[in-house]
C-alpha cells in the first residue's frame, strides 16, 4: 500500500529521522529499524505482525523521500613528476650503497602512518536530493596514534 500497513509507525520513525537530522547526528537503517520496533512495542503491535525488516525500511524511506547518503573522500593527487623523482631517488640510494659499501641488511625504509581511534560512519539517511550532508561527530575523529613501520632491504 502507498501508506504502508503501519502508517503511524512510519510517520513516527520519519519524525525521529528528521529530529536526528536536525541534531546533525548520523542515522543508519539499523537505527531506524530499532526505533520502529520500539514504537511498535509502545503501540502494542505484536512482534509477528511487524518485523521492521530491511524491506520495510527501504519502502518506508521511499515513501518519505529518504535515501542513504555516503561521504565521499577527496582522492589525493600524485605529483606529475613522480616517475622522475622516483628514478632520482633510486639512483642516489644506489650511489650511496656503492660509495660506502653498504650491505643489503644495513639498508632500510621506514614510514609513519596515523591510526584513527574513532572512525565516524560514512553512511547516513538523509532527504533525497540534498547536496551537503552535515553530520555531527563526537569530535574525536581527529584523535590518532602514529605507528612506525619499517623494513630492511633483505626482507626483515
């Protein structure tokens, strides 16, 4: 049906979604399903009568013009002269190895990489056609530790 069998549940879940959007909190389909089950229980709808399935969630989102929105990361661009820089670096390493008679076990490479302690959800439910998707986070998404990774030229 156009309104769904449990139109009041749909309406209250849609209100919940709008409330969460206004707060800037991300909303998942799972959160919508849990809220729907909670509302159905308040309305004394039997568990066998309403399951808040993924199919129900999709249809309810369609009825209220909601869709899943993904945050899209901005890709990092490689420098245009990457090949030239790489060849220059390799030549300088080989020249140092010859000049100082370094063994392969004495040569290594190390790098640092950040590890995020909190990764906010990249998916939220929002109105169809909305361009900027604003999502509030706990503020710790920039909290990171740094891991140091290293390898020797002989494979250790």
